[in-house]
């Protein structure tokens, strides 16, 4: 059995003549939480709507749990739970009535509906509000109901589009914890433009910009990348002229940073031995040499800028 639960290949989508998705390739493994990150208008929601079977692509293929969503849409959709940015709630129903209705709609066996609804409510922290009307719930509880409807039929793939938008900090923390838990039983793709959300909930990241995937890696891989994309802050008692620093062949960039200097080494080069040697020989009086690791946010911004 394949370990891949989402397989998107060469996916493209046009609106009129504008290409909003440009040959996207994306994979999500079983039990993985994939952060789908990008600025507003990058193509996140369009990708998710295609993945959920709500929108047809112009080119490419999408497979969910090994099932082609275009060739077998009903079978593929049975494997998917989807929470759009605005939860699809019916305000005149209670929480329990709503989830029972959705479980039946998703063809949960009649004898298993109660168990499925109770499990979803417990998992999403809704037991205490089971008999309240949806219209009377807070934003946070409405989001929980949206997630509950997405998992009530125990799908193998859960798609969440901006699940924490509009929530207060406590609610955001609770929803993020719930998303982390979902990764144990489901493959989750989480769309967001908020980097900290990805860092605390996901184990893989894909960055989309202008309709193209510009990065796809594990969080551990991104952190290794951040360490490689490292610069240094250097301070001297008797600072050299910028021209003298630019003569050091292991340095790619040099700029003043307050009362010190910011330097970026040539890719793959170690500038420290030459910096120390020159500081001693020229009497610069080296006082500080601090590595500065590039943040994940800076990496994402740089990649997006390069693709603009």
C-alpha cells in the first residue's frame, strides 16, 4: 500500500486567460501534517478546492489515497474531509443535529452515526455545547464545529483552509493543538499565510507563490537550510575601511550594522580564519564575531521575492 495520501501532478488552472496555478507538483504522506504556505492570492485556496473536488483543473492530475479524483470523484471525496475558510454551518441546528446530518450525508453506516458524532465532538472539545444552536456559538467553537464536520466520517485526508482566521490568541492555541493531534490519524494539509502556525503544527512545508511551488521540504530540512544561509555580525575596536573588508575573498557581502558590520560569506566558504588573521595582523582589535542564522520567515520572503 502506498504511503502517499495526496499526489498532485502538473496541476494547472486558468481563470479566463490568467494562469493561477502553474504545473504544481505536491505530495503528502500518510499521517503527515503539511503546511501549505503562501501570501494572499498565491493560489492556496484554488489548489485546495481542486483537491477537495469542488473545482476542476485545466491540466494535471490529483489522486487521494490512490484514487483519481477526476476519474472516480465519489470514491475520492469519501476519503476527504474539508474545512473551507468559512465553516459550512447551519445556524438553526444544534451541534449534535448538525454533525448527525453531516455524518449521514457522508454515508456513515446508520448504526455507527452516534459513535462517529460522539467521537468527533469529544475530539474537537464540543461535548459541553452539543445541544446549543450553532448561531449561539463563539467564533472559536464554530471553527471547532467546522473541523468536527470534516472528520466525522473518519476521512484519510483532512484539508483545512485558514482554520484560525479571526480567532483570539487562546482560541488559536487550542485549534493549533487540535490540528497537531489530527496528524496522528489523518493526513492533513493546512493552508495558511501565517508562518508561526506552520512551525507549531506541521512537519512538512510547501510554499506557493504566483501559482508555483517554490519550496517543499520538512521543517527539519528548512532549519538546516536556515543554518546554511548564515551570516555574521562583526565588531572591532579599530574598524577597518569597507574597502579592506571587500578584499577578503571569502566574503560575498559586507554592510554596516549599527556600530558593527554584517557580513555574508561566499557560498560554502568559511570566512572566520581569514577574518581572525586579518584582525590580528592589521591591529583591528576583534571584539565580536557572532553567527546570525537566517529565520524561516526570511527564507520564505527571499524565495517569494526571487519568484516575483
